[in-house]
C-alpha cells in the first residue's frame, strides 16, 4: 500500500512564475491537508480538502494561493506569481474518511521543496 | 502568537538512557495532541497521540504524558536508540470543535549518542 505521494520533490521557479504541487493521498483516504514549513520553523496548516470540497482554508494566504482536490486525480496546490518568500517545504497529508482515522492521525508525504530564485 | 511551543531546539542523550521531550501549549481549546518524528528530506511520521481526557498513553518505548492544568505534555523514549535521532514535533488539534488542522511546534532535534 503506497504512502502519500508528492511530486515533484524539488521545484525551482523564478519570481513571477507559477508553481504547481501535486499530492496523491494514500489509497482509501479522502481527506487531504496541505502544510508549509519555512526554514527553522514548524509546519503551518494551510488548507483541508475533501473530494471536490474545500473544508477549511483558514491557513491559506489570501492571494496567489489556491488548492483543489478533484473527483479524479491528485490534489493540487497552486501558487501564482511566486516570490522569494514562498520558498519552503510543502507537505501534504491524508487521512481516511470518518473521524480523520485513528486519533486524528494524518499521514504525511515526503514534501515538495520549492525554491524561488 | 505561537500556540504550541517546544522550547528546547535540541537534546543529546546517551544510547540506552531516557529521552524526555517537552511541549507547552497556550490554547485551552486543544483536545488532542500528537507527536511526530521527522528525518531530513522526509515527511513527518506519526508516533503517538493522546486525548485530553487521558493523562498518559504508552506504546512500546514511547510514552506521552499530558498535564492539562499546566498545559504541558512530554514524550518519553526509553531506552533511547541511535535510530531515534531525528526532529520531534509536538502537534495539537481541536477535534471537539470539528477542526482537524494540526498546530505544530518548531521541533526538538534529538541526538542519541552510541
């Protein structure tokens, strides 16, 4: 049973370009979460999605950032017109339906490291 | 405003001894707490959790203690092994409020010396 998959693992963009980060949850999981980790910081919640629904986007920056989890295919975190401050590791997590699985346990992917030049 | 604090950025422990990692929180609405372990260039891996209705949860070498009145929890690893060397994150959530988002501390880097 494959774990949470994220791609690409590393992404380099120039200022003003768009970044698309993909996340495929574990098999059977229908809840997806995105977190961002800046250097020397803990992970910060960005958004929580279920299939075709954004449930909680309280951690998303108001501009340039968007997320989706379509009926088919991976979840996408999209960052438009990237700036240097967007450089970070972006982690996706998933959990099964119901009460977020066992003890609200979220299973994390390996992350995408975004570097903005 | 950091709601989950891990005040020790690093900790070194001899192999075979006990490792104690501490975590404090400020939001009294948190009702579920988790510990994750993270190796470089990997995602966090779930270790153990505890509900606010309990004060202790044990799983093998890992025990988490919760002191609600002090808003403090700790992770005990005994005996410590070199493979335990990693960054440990404390996280909290408000399940009772229907919120599944995890609020993380900044992490403590544990080094277990052989």
